[in-house]
C-alpha cells in the first residue's frame, strides 16, 4: 500500500528516524524496562485502569517504551509508528525484555489500510499531537479502531505551551499563536528533548492544536468524553528554567503549582 505522507510528514519521518537511535541511548525508560520496571506514570495507570487481558493499540509509539510497559501490565499490545528506525528499536527492546508486542510501521492516516480489527483501548501520549496534520481524521481513525464501549486515552502536554518561549530573564512570554494554522511551523537544528547534547540534523514540522480542536475532533468522531484532567508537571524539560520534581518529571519552580502543564482525557466509543 502506497503511503499518503505529505512532504512535511516525510521530513518528520526522516527526523524521527534520525533521533530513534539517540533516544535508545538517552531514554531512562529503556533501562527501567530492561530492569523489569515500567515507564508509565501513576496518573495514566490510575486513569486507564486495569488492562489485564485487554487489547491496546498505541498510536505513535516511538521506540516502544510505553507500549512494552502496557504489555508488562498485562495488555495485549500493538504499537504503531511511521519511523522505521523507531519500530526497529521497539522490536529489539521487546526481544531484550522478553515482552510480547506487535509493532507496525505505518503513518497514523494510513493505518486503516494496513491494520484490521478493533481494540479495547486506543492509547497515545507524550508529544504526539503536534505531528498530526488533521485532527478530525485522527479522531475518526481512533473511533474506527475502538470496539463499541472501548476506551480512548491521551496524556499530552498542555497546548498552551506551544505559545510560549522563555526569555533571557527567565520569564515565559507568549510569542506564537495558540490557535491552529493550516501551515505547520518548521524547526531547524533544534536541540533534543531527551539528550541536550544532541542537535537535530533533519528539520521538523509541527502543527498547533488548541484544546477545543482536540475535544471537538473526538466529539465529532462520536466518542463520549468521560474525563478531562490537568496537572502541574511535565514529562520533559521544555524550558531551561524547568527543574526535576518527581522522577522523570519537571515543573517550573517560579510558577510552582499555578499552571497546567499536561492534560489527560478519557473518551468512550458508544
Ligand atoms: C515524541 S514521540 C512519541 C512519544 C512516545 N510516547 C515516547 O515518549 O517515546 C512522537 C512519535 O510520533 C511519531 N509520528 C509522528 N508523526 C506520525 C504519523 N503521522 N504517523 C505515525 N507516527 C508518527 C514519530 O515517529 C515519533 O516516534
């Protein structure tokens, strides 16, 4: 099946192929998994609930650390990503940890052409929405792959943070639009979020989606919203002024506890 990736998405695919080997070295989650642990946070474990024996489709799974964590929690997992290097790393990690998982190399929008069946849970998290060019189509694909009564779960950085840059005096200043624009923003020679000594060679394109875009896309696809939560910590160091708070999470001491850094959402197919 021919892929339907746009030129911007093809650049993103090359970008993620470049960083997958960097992340295999840099992600603490890899060592955690190899030591018998899991990469998931208590927020998502609590909000998704018991996954034992449930089928779980993980969209944009990258190197598979979260997918394999759900497998260790008892789910029957399928991870999907359009980066061949990420999928190869995920398969290697599955082998090294002895965890059962199916990994598929495919773009989100091509998935209905390459994958059959429906799942109890569709899961996606941590840095996924900015890579998507069409959120309504994304939501329709989620609904397509959910069984009736199935659960969609997302944990994502709060879209408000697409708007801000940190100034030299350590203040947060709104510079970019919070609202979606059809044209993505191109980032050149960006630093890497997991390895701050690494500068990307391949550029990337990112789209901004507001909270209303996200909620409306899921509602239009026929999903029923069950919960929406916001939390005051983030799963990566977005701004230089951010500091570690609990293990593998960051906060901004200057604005401690006053701002939402992530949101989570559960929605169910009728
Ligand atoms: C930040 S990572 C996902 C984070 C993951 N939870 C983690 O922490 O490792 C974003 C992933 O989205 C994938 N991706 C981006 N656009 C995609 C698309 N259109 N279809 C499939 N995968 C895509 C990239 O290849 C990358 O692996």
